[in-house]
C-alpha cells in the first residue's frame, strides 16, 4: 500500500544529508513504512541502505538529486526549496517487497557482539534467579501500590459524601460571585 511522504524525508534516505523537516521522526516514519517494521535506532542504517535503491527505482529523479557539497544550513534549505518547487513537495512511496522482518536484538548482537548487548529481563540470563526475584518484588510493590490507591480512592469518596453541599443555608450563594479582596 502506498503512502505519500515529504520529498525532504525521501532525500534524507537518498542523500548523505538529513533534510527532513521533521528530522528523525520523518526518517523513522518513512523507513518504518517501507520495511513494514517499527525499527530501532540501530536498524536505521541497514533499512536506509535497503530503501535507497527502492526509492530511486520508484522516483528515478532522486538518483541525480544531490545537495551541493559543503553547503551551509541556509544553502541546503534554499536547495531543498528549489528541489521541492521542481519535483513537488511530496512523493508517493511503496513498501519494500523484499524486506524480511529483522529482530532488533539479533541485529544489535550482530553489530556489537552478543556479550555487549544487555537484556535486563532476558529469560536465559546467567542470573535468572535474581531477575525473577526482582520481577517478583516489583510485582508485589505494584500490588501494594494498587491497594493503597484503592484505599485512597475509597477515603476520597467517603470524604466527598460527608462534605456539606454548597447552599445558601450554609453560607454559599451560588448565584453571585464572591467579592474579591
């Protein structure tokens, strides 16, 4: 299913510059759409590498549309405005057909080594007993907190029922505002 995206988002994938007006949000949204996956930050590079040729295939003009070298922020913005004038501010983007869902944990292990990927709640961790004890303690705290909140709610409802209703009989006139001092 195709979707429309700002040209600047597509250029953030097909050029070496971050041109999206929405910055990382624009990049995530485009790459998530194209891959059909909610990507993690460390997966963006591989996703962009896979999406760049598809974007150029879908919109061949992107192949030659490159910002000037050594352009400052003002020059980049001027270049982008001209590119949007010539090619339109939006492009229609189709998802990739050849992207296989990638596990973000496996990708992290592949990138930095499994020994450097910390998973605090992994079920196969060496200190599994400590993790389970921490989970149990957290569950008990959550149960106690829920009970305390329920008691607090009961006390608030009881106090509200016992409060006198505002009326002229107890000195509250609902028709006139109180004079300010």
